[in-house]
């Protein structure tokens, strides 16, 4: 463990279930963790309860976030983790078109903004990590915003891997299956309304749709994030790491 906290990990979406678990794991490892988000009160609370965590209020849907985050960096950046979620806006037939463009702006442009903020301080073997999701690779008719935003992250990550390869900086997408979070319940509620069934019935069907009959947990996602800090993970640059309990059916 690095006791001096000589390197920084930037994490967006730290107020969510997955983000909070990632923040705790990276701070426990000894990294200085800069948590970025719009809810200043939630960020301050997270910083107060976790040693090694600093709050950086900024709206990643706006280019002004680049300067706001960059101004808080005072040491080499070891990892950038983009863990924001997008609002559940229904299926492709009813989701407002504005919701789709907003999802792209937050998931894809938000990741670009974080990376640009960190660019001048990225250390060799730094990791650029976006938390995507199963719906970006296995399309469904009832989660339009998650599908569009997460699919675009895969292409963006490959582009970043090419651009940053000469600096020994790698890019990765972690794609959990439906994760056991509040957001999952919101998706289940939208699907239940569409199918005129109960939320519990939808959750049971989602769970049964994996070979392990299980949801992904925030702890499993945080484990994968920390694993990418190993120098050996250089070989995976540009890849999408499926953490879906066996839901993906397609190839590759």
C-alpha cells in the first residue's frame, strides 16, 4: 500500500452505489481519490467519511468541468474512473430524443472531459476506465439511454487506447451486467410498466437471464477497477471487460 498517497485517482459518480465502492477501494489502496460530481453535499459527505478522499464539485455535462478538475490536481494521476449513470428514460419507442443526447453527453463527452482534465498529469501505466454496462453490448428495447451511452463508450475507449498508447497509458471499459443497485430497480420499474407486471417479477427474470442466475455487485466492479492497476494490465488496452455473470450471448 502506498501510504504517502503520492498518486491520484479521479472518480466520477462517487455518490452512486458502484462509485462509492470504487472510491473506498482505491482510497484503501493508498491513492489520493478526487471525487467529481454535481452534488457538492454528497461529495463532501463522502470525503468526510473516507480517509484520502477529496471532493471536486463539477458538472461533467459541461466543458467547464475540464478546468475545474484540472485545477484540483497536484500530483501524478494513476487512474481516471468514469462511473456516472444516466437517467432511466424508458425504451427506444418512448424515450425523448433529448434523453438520448443527454446520455451521450454525460457518458461519452463526460469521460472525454475527465481525461482532458487529467492529461498533463497522467503517469506511465495510468488507466483510463469507463464503467459501461451490459445494455451497450446486448441491446434491449426498454433501456434506451443506457444502451446508447454505453455502446458509444466502447468505441471511445478504443480510440483513447490508440491515442495514449505511445505514453504507456491504457484505456478500458468495464461492462457489468445488471448491478444490484437503486438504478437497477428504476430500470425494472420501467420494464414492469411496459409489460404490465410486477417489479419483483422483472427482477427475478433479470436474475435468471444469466448463467449464474445472479446480479453483478458493486464490490465486484470495484475489484475489477483495482485489478487494472497492475502493470500486467497493459496488455488489455482498448478492451471491454465483461462482468455480467454470464449474460452476454453474442460473439465476440
